[in-house]
């Protein structure tokens, strides 16, 4: 997985953040944007790209053991696809504690209602970000201590 | 029985009449609505061909979910489920519509379209689109090698339906590749290589595509480059060029959207493309209605009628770069599919910002001061290195969004 900023390929085990699209979402540019945003905040990123089925997400998460998993979705099915993804992740004991967040345009009718956000957090998401919450996402990221260059 | 209606012959007759063919991207789950959409397309004041766009369950091969949605009336689908739907229903939908003056093309988006191709042949259709690279790399993680194998089989299935009055037609989607920020020479090269792949597997009538980008001048050059290369590399094959109205972030204002559409139609006529696939004024907001589609078709046809073809010219820098790319790929193997696979592995073909594991990801692009898309970093492409390698570090999350909305801002601000 190549860095969009430096062009370097970090060894997979050094990726700190696993970034992924959702199973039915073919959009790429939102994920390119998020990767840049995360790299600008100093994180190493493994970006799985669009249309990632839940079993593949679980497999990659087990292999990379990231410090954070970020799902991005803009096709309106993010609520449904996100539920499936996070349930599959939380079903694995090794992934019970890793922080998992989702953001983007998650519903077909604008921002999600409080009830639907609660469904997502009940299923295992630590945070749910709406389309306009980039600022909140960036400040959430600041909780994750940056890798110190050796 | 559905009438025979060769797609390539319809394009040729429009070309002879000096008309640009215009086509919507339209698909509905409800057969009644789908038929009304095709009827309205046919009745539009323009030279049209029809489109049957499939739903996303069918695209990913989940026909069980498509069948469940049909049982609930079909209205919840975002396109027509040609595989799950009874063949007789689809024949009835097309009856009296699909004809020599109005062939219908199936549009789908699948990296494994074997079932789709079999179904469309069974209902009497023979025109469709896609490609082993263009329906794989931008849309997920299906390995390129598997997509090439799927597309070899699918192309041969389609080719095998040829018979008296039946000439299967296949369009490459290679001129789109992520919709924006891919320099035109790469779009031209990928479309041409997919066309060669189709021809190698038995297709005798095909179309090559190019999606409108950020500079009208560069777009005209790209269409000319595609025509020159097709003339050189596809002898004995019936081919034409299709231009897609802009596939990136679209203007939000109705005036901005229709100005961008009109520009694509004028580019097509000026540079010699035979067909345009339109976008509507609703593009930035929602799925367009039948009426919005018809309006877009008629607006594009009107802009086309006001435009004269330009002298062919030499295709400029886009032609020269695309030719180097295509030749470098074809040297890798006598089999086009194998050559494509090796080219992506070595980074001789490389799509900027494409996240697929089989894309090298070493190239970058930008929009220059004149609005042309250019390489910032040519990675391992067989093209000269670009000066000022520090440009790469200038890609930021903030200016990426600005770059992606370049066309939207230009067209919306011109009308405010």
C-alpha cells in the first residue's frame, strides 16, 4: 500500500490505520481524500480501496493489527454495509478492542437520525461521523499519538 | 422475436447523415418504467440509441437479491435486472422498440459479465460495454488476472452470437478510468488496448471511449488521437468513438450542467466522435427522471447541429504519448490480455490515484495553468520524466478537493 504523499510502500505490519470502503460502495475519491488527511496527520495508512466485503476487511484487520480502523462510505448504503462490517470485526476476539469508526454520506436521505447512529455504535462503532464532520474527525485523530520518527 | 438491429450499422447511418448519435445512461427496475424510458429516448428530437442500464445486484452477480426485489415489484432496484427477470418479460419490454433505427445497448459495470452477456443475447440484444481493465481497476479488488479471464470468456460468448443480420457490438469503457485526473494519453491507450483485446477475441464491431476532462482543446486532441490510433491498429474492424460527458464532480446549477453537456457535444462533432453519452442537469443531485434525460439528449443534439467538424490534425502530444504507451504494452506479449497484465505489474500502465492492488500507484497528475491535465510524476511509464519532482509533495487533502471540483467551479461560476 503506497503512501500518497511520499510514494513509499510501508511494510504492511507498520500501517497504523486501516482505511477501507464499504462492501457496496464503488467510490474511490473519498478514500483518496481520507488517506491524504490521515497521512497529513502523521499516520501510516493501509488503504483497501472501494467495494471491500466484510470477510476481506476482517482478514486484513487480523493481518495488520491496526491501531484504528476507518470506514468511509458515500453511496447511501453506509449504515447497512457498516453494520455488517463492524459486526464481522467485533465477532473476532482479536478485534474486540481496536477502535473502529465510520464516516461519510451514510444514509440515502441525508444525515442519519440519532436512532440509526445508536444502532451503529451499539453494533460496535466507537464513533460515527457525518459528511460535514471532517473537523470532528480530525480532532478525534489527534487522540492517537503520532509515530515518532526514529 | 426481437428484430435484428446492429448497433454499428446505426452509428454508420447517422455518420453518413452528418448526425451525432446521443444516448442516455438510463435504467429502471420496473419494466413499465424502463419501456417508457426507451420510448421517450426513441421519440426525442435527436438521433438516439437506447440504453438498458442494469442494477447493482446484477452488476455484482447477486441475482437472488435481484429476484427478491422483483418479487416486491422491482421499484427498489437502481437499474434493470436482466439476468433475474424472465426472458419473455424482457422480450416484451423491447418488443417493437429495439429496431435497426433504434438499437438498445446494455450497460452494467461488471468485472464478471458472463451471465449478463448470455441473458442479453437470449432476449435478442447484442450491444454492450465495459472491459477487463476499465471494469476492474477502479471498482474494487477483483484481481486483474481474473477480470481478464472473465472478460475473455464473456467477449467470446458475445462474439459467438454473430449470425445473419446479427453483428455483436462491444464498447470499451477504458476512456473513463476513475472519471477524473487521468491524463488523456492514458485514457486513449487503455481504451485502444481494450478494443484490441475485444478484436482478438472475435468482436468485429466495437467502440472506443473517451470521457470529457478539464480542457476542451485537450479533449479534441484526445478524440483525434483515438481515431488515428484506431485507424492504424484496428484494420478490418468496424469501429467508432464515443465521448462521455464529464464523469467527475458535476456542476450544481442547471445552467452550468447544460453548458458542460453542450461543450461535450461540440467537442464530439469538432473532433469526429460519432456518439455521446449524456449527463443531465440533475447529475449533481439525484438520479434523473425520464424527462430530464430527454431534455439532455435534445440539448446535446442541438449543440451538435450548431458545430462543424474540424480538419483531422495530428492528435498532438496526446497521440504521441498514447502511441508510446500502446506500443510498449504490445511488445510485452502477442496476447493482448497477457500484455495488459504485465504492463500493469511493471507500471508501464498506471492510473493516478487508483487504489487497486494491481495498479502500481507510482504516477501523479495535476491540472496546469491552461486547464490541461498533465503528469506530475510519470513513475515507471515509458514516458519522459517530468521536471520538478517536488510537485508530488504538493498533493494535499485540501488541494485534492479543489482539483476534483475544478470543472464544477468553472461551469457554475460562469453562470452566477
